[in-house]
C-alpha cells in the first residue's frame, strides 16, 4: 500500500516523538543501574560476609517482595523529560538489528531488576524499583511500536548512503558515549589503557571472577570482492578500530595517513595490522569500525572512499564481515574464553648480530601444548622480504599485544630469511601463560642466540574502576 506525503510526514513526527521518549528512558535506566552497581560494590555485597552484614543491619527495610501490584503505578513525567538525549544503538547494519538490540537490552534490564534482591540479598527502595521496572517496560513497548513502521527508504546513491550512515553513527556515538554522563571523549579518541597495567602486581591466586574474562585474538584483515570500477593495486589509508566496554574508545588495529598509505595487491590483499594496543575484552559485544580510502591523485579531494562500515560482534564465529559499495572485507579473529594479555616487550639478537638482513618473520600463537601446531592461526608480529630494522640487536615489531588462554601458553616462532650466501633459519619458544610479571627466554636461530621478553597482565574490565 502506498502512503501519501501527509501520511509519511505524520509517521515521521510520530517516530521522532517515540525516539525522543526512548532516548530518555534508556538514559535513566543506564544511570540508575550504574548507581545500583556502585552501591552494591561500595557495600561489599559481592561477598557472602558482606551480604550477611548488610542484611543484619537492614533487617527492617522494605523490599520488593509482597508488593508486586504497586509496580504498575505510573512514574512522574518530569523525572524523564529533563534528561539529556541518548541515541539508539549505532554500530548495527540496519534498523531491524538496532530494534532487536533494544528489545534484548530491555529484557536484560527487567531480568536484572527481578534478580537484585535474590542475587545480592539487598533491600532496595521500593520507589526506585518501581521506576526502573516501569521504564524497562516502557522501553520495550516503544521499541516494538517503532519496529512496526519498518526501515526508511533512502534515495541516496550507494556510496553516499554508506558514508552518510557512518557519519550518522558517529553522531549517535558522540550523543551517547561522548555525553557528560559517560565522558568517553570524542569519536576519534583512542584507548589510553596500557596492556601492562597489572604486569608489576605481586603474583597471587586470583579469587575473583572479575579478573577472568573473554578476550579477542585479532589475526588479519583482508580486502576482497572489488567492484568492476576498481583494479589492483590499491593505495589504501584510513582506520580499522575496535571498541569494547572497557572505555568505549577506539582500539586501533590499522591506522595510516594519506602520506603513508599501504599498497594492497591482489596477491597480498591483507592490511598490515599494527594493533590492538591492548587486548580487546569480549564479555560484552565488541564494535568494529572500518573507514578506508583510496589515494587517487595529488590532492586529497580526489580520493575515493573504499569502505565505511561497521560490525557488531557478539563472540559468535571466527570473523567480522564488512560490506561497502566498492568492496568487501573480512576481519579474522578468535574469542579466547579465559584469557590473559601478553605484550612482546622485545626480541633481541644477543651480541648485536644482524640476523634479519634479508628479512624474516616473527609470529606467535596460543597453544595448550608445547609443540608446533601447523593448523593453528598465527598473529604476525613482523614480516618483511627486506631487511628488518634493528636497534642494537632489538627487532622493530609491527604488533606487540596478543591474547593467550590461561590454560596453555604462547608460542613464538622466529624465522630469518636467507640470501645468496645464507640459508633460512628458524627457532621456537614457548611461554606458559601467567597473570602478571615478566617472562624471558632464549633460543638458537641459526646458531645465534635470540632473547624474547614477554610482559603478562590480566585485564582492566572497566576504566572507571581504576580512575
């Protein structure tokens, strides 16, 4: 059925009103649940002893049980109307997926509210529980209403629509996470957390599950499916980044300026990754952003957008896929369920010998056994067919941070390519995984001693906790 312009305009106004209401509902839900979590942490309610002590001192408090009928009362409108706007979920391919995320989120809110008393054994003011439950129900209702209107139809070209959608997500991110409430800075701000934050902590048995987390291992980024307009090779520059829930800032996997673009060929269509700068925590979904351009002439105004795309990764599968008007791309990765982050601090040829004069390759992989698994994917730390720069025997690495499972260890495979008067030589080192501190081991590569130093650390799971 066709709708006339008046119906479309009316529908647009109705959608805007619903979105405005939804923004504010979601904001107050986030604020209140974060406050509740803070109260629970500050009162030591995560431990059995803390729960008992709190219940003993608050035995006369009111609780949610016995009064479910009161929770259907209407909350005051002015409590919601004055809140700042928060945007809809942004890093999703389409409106349908955004609405699915909203519905899932509101279900989670409702579940958390019902489990507060049971999980923590804590009395929470009835008025606060009433407001939270009503807001959760209202978010669910509004999301379903918006969903019935379907997705808007764009009359832009595919390239313009792709860029426009990415810019819209940029604005949404700034409205949500860059707001005074969440204070994550600007859209382009990068994470400043060190991958060695806990390296120098005293070794101990980790009792709390808060230090045991899922993390991503990033392997490669491949460009494919060029449309008929483009031909290899491509001079590519731009950004590939990940955002996790630790600080919501960009964790750069690839970042090159126009003056330092990478020549990508059909034979080697992989970007030379330089990140992540710290391991990517995957307890909650991770958002990936790809903003790549092709250098086409002497002026930047002549450059063309290769791909502007995003992917909302939920720890399912071993890849993230990106589709643009000019090409497709695949980010190969793996979710490590119980992880530690390892930083390859240095690889040094003892004695300052130029072992990598003809190039070489250094890669590492996670393994549960101290042997080489030929089928295991590797993280390439550096690879070159030309001489690899060294500083007093220390090898210059492109990547340094990798993820290792706690039940196993890290294999470091070192290969120095041969020339006309020197054969290729290789060596292998194995580092059992640790929570913290520094490991240092050596091996022989073609008769030369190579020393590898690895710094271990568990994860910062929330930047606000260490601030």
